[in-house]
């Protein structure tokens, strides 16, 4: 993308309404604009990040055999009356009426709808297990929308649902999802630590929240450093084998990790001092096993191998896709701006032409840009170098390819790595190889 053609409205002033760094930076970098309280429009660069996150989520969900669907944002109130949640959900639910006076709602989550869809087509244990997910906008009328996209009212969530015949199979589904989540967050370049979460009236120990560590997080977190040091992408786990999943799962649950809601001082005291990590975190994911709660309340049954019908076991698994954009920035920025992990960055690199109109500079910039115009951002404005440096730092591209008249004469460019500030003087070829 050529910057002169792009819609990238950066702001020089720090927006007064934004209290935390990620919100300020998202507004300043022109990633989003608020359209009303807790509701945001995504501008081109922000949308590219959102799409990159979605794609990683999609690949890793597909990898464990979950299948993508797309359910609507609007749901019928009757669906929720069947589960008993229409009245129970409370004021976070946005309730709407159509012209015929029928009650609708803007979905805050999709357990009812997916259970209904599943129940209408799956009739036999032979069709289990199944895992379905979608990436769709949700609406929750939060009392206090704040921190930009971090606590929006309309927000993008990936929510998955599993259906199994037995408790053992449901546990395997839960563990598969946990692995998928750990891989997703690692690929996104953030540390999200799985922590024991409240299971509410259902009980048991099968609920975990994933928290990105950041001082502005809303939850207090306590965890064993061993959980940070794992390489989930490098770990061979056979997702079809319950034993292998159990071994993997114990590498997580063997280590203490809890938010302030579930913190247990007695257990905490047993952890060696040097491994104790305490701080704050942002909830970016939540996985939950809830058994037959919805299949029972909504009357969904399938026929078992013995001919008797039973209620399938379920779990649900959410990731805050739009919240993650804020959370990643919260965990990865400095005074000058955003520092995108390469996997989610809107562009691989920015090309900064320090003297637009200089024959050698223009030629080198064009030749670099031509290699991948989709994923490179060419700052071809006639602005001063300082403006270009500041904007590139603010936007947080992993690399800056800096092209000035002196180097250009010798076919050299300067490559700056945003995260480290390291600079390299390289030939065009070597620079392109280095940014990968
Ligand atoms: P929170 O505790 O932050 O209110 P939640 O526990 O109500 O979140 P879940 O029902 O677990 O949220 O939804 C799954 C995921 O959706 C959360 O882990 C979070 O990442 C994201 N999410 C929930 N509410 C919001 C919101 N208002 N804005 C953006 N993302 C959200
Ligand atoms: Mg909530
Ligand atoms: Mg929560
Ligand atoms: Mg939650």
C-alpha cells in the first residue's frame, strides 16, 4: 500500500478520553474510531490486524478438527426462553422487537443457537464428537464500556462449542481446545497464561481463563513462572489420543495459576519464591465444560449405542478477537508507539523514502515495494524524514526499510527493527531476505 493512497488517519494529539496506552495508540495510529459508546469502526490498518488474528485462530481451530460456521448476530428470544436464560441474562442483553412485535436479541453468546442447530440434525452417537466455531460480532450492554475495544459493547468473538457422548470424550475436547488456545496465543506473539476459573453452579475444575499479562489488566493474577516458559507449538500432542492429551493437560494444571477470584494463599505458599509471578492480566480467552446444561434444558437427545437416548455433553470456548488487538498493544508498546508481533502486524515492513523525488531513492523504494505491494507499506509522502520516522514507530511495523540519498547511491538501505531498535546497513537483497 502506498501511504499517499491509503486511508490512515493518524492523530498527533493524544485523545483525552483514552485512559490506557492501547486505547490511545489505537486512536492515534488510526486503527479504530468510536462511533458511539463502546462501539467502534475498524479502519484499514486496524482491520488488517483483526483479520490476521482471526486467521491464526481459524487455522488452529481447524487443526484440532473444529469446523467453522457463521451464525447470525440476531437471535430469537424464544430460543433463549427454551434454555431459561432470556430472563436470567439481565441488562447486558440488548433486546429488540421486529415490526411484528416479535422479541429478538443481539447475541451476547451462542450456546442456545448452536445447541438448537446441532439438535435438529444430529440424532446418533455415531455422529459424535463434533466441534463447531464461528467468528462473529457480539453485543453486551456493558455498564461501563471502557479502554476502547478492550471492553466494548459490540465486539468480535470466536466462540466454539463441543458435543460429546461421554464425560471422558468431553474432557478430551476440552483439553484439545486448551492446546489450541495455547498455540493460538503463542502464534499471536503474546503470553497468555491459562488460569483456573470459576465454574459456577456446575462445579468441577474444567474452566480456564487465558490472561495476557499487562499492568492495566482488570484481574489480579498469581502464577508459577514454569507456565510462561513452555513452547506449545513445539510440543507433539496426539489430539486423537486421550493419554497424550492427558499428559499435555497435566503440564498446565501441575502448575499453580489463578486470578484473584480463585486465588488460594495456602497453595501459593508452596511455590518456590523465585518462581512466583504476581501482577495483572487481561482476559482474552475462556474455556468451559458445562456437561448437559443446555442439551437438557433445551431437550436435545441423541440415540446411544445401546439404543437408549441421552443428552450430549457440551463445552464452550471463547476468544476475544477484538479485545486481543488492544491486549497485544497493551503488552507490546513503548513511548513511541505500537510494537506489533510479526504475525499480526498490518504490514510486514514500512518503506521510508527519505527523499521523495530523488531518482535513486525513488528507484530503490519502488523496486522493494514491487516485491510485495500487498504487505508492504510505502511511505511515499513528501514529508520530512522526522515525520516518517515518528509515524512508522507509532504504527509499529516490525521493520522499517529506510532509504536515504547517500545509501541509495551505493544500492544500500538501512533496516531498523522496531522491537529492538537495532539498525543494519544492507543491500536491498539482504534487507528483503532479513524481513522474511
Ligand atoms: P469479562 O470478564 O472481561 O467481562 P467475560 O468473562 O464476561 O469477560 P466471556 O463470556 O468469557 O467474557 O467471553 C469470552 C471472551 O470474550 C472473553 O474472554 C473476552 O476476551 C471477550 N469479551 C467479553 N466481553 C467483552 C467485551 N465487552 N469487549 C471485548 N471483549 C469481550
Ligand atoms: Mg463480562
Ligand atoms: Mg470474565
Ligand atoms: Mg469469561
